[in-house]
C-alpha cells in the first residue's frame, strides 16, 4: 500500500498514526483491568482475522501497532484490524459507562 493510500485510509480511523511501515494508536482506560480486558478482546479478534498486532499494555492504556510482516509494510488487513479495534473500543467504553450498545 502506498503512503498516499495509507494517509487517505487513516482519515476514517481517529487518532491512528502512520509511522514508516506501520500504524499505531494508544487507547486510554479508566482502570488497568479495563485496558487488560480490551487487549484480550483484541487478541481474540486478531486470532479470528489471522492478523496480529503488537500489543503493549500499560497502566490504564493499551497501544496497538499494526504492520504486515510478510510484506514488510502496510496492507489492507492492517486497516481492517484497526477498524475492528476502534469498534471494540467503542463497545467497551459504552458498556463501561453503563450504556447498552443498542441504545
């Protein structure tokens, strides 16, 4: 994927950053365990997609880094996984605030 294509695609992914041959984002949480739970959910999604981000878990934060190792660069799969992470974060933070995701 070209840098121009990557930059255009990133416009639909808030706060994701393009860094050389990878994209990354740091998510913030109210508690350490909420971040840990999010990271675990991302791990399950990654297994289903067979596309695995690097996941760094810190105190009340989780950083995801995506790249396609086999091509040493970015592919459409990286952006699909990023979009799935965004969706999971929305669901996680909605449920943490006591709101049903159907509201």
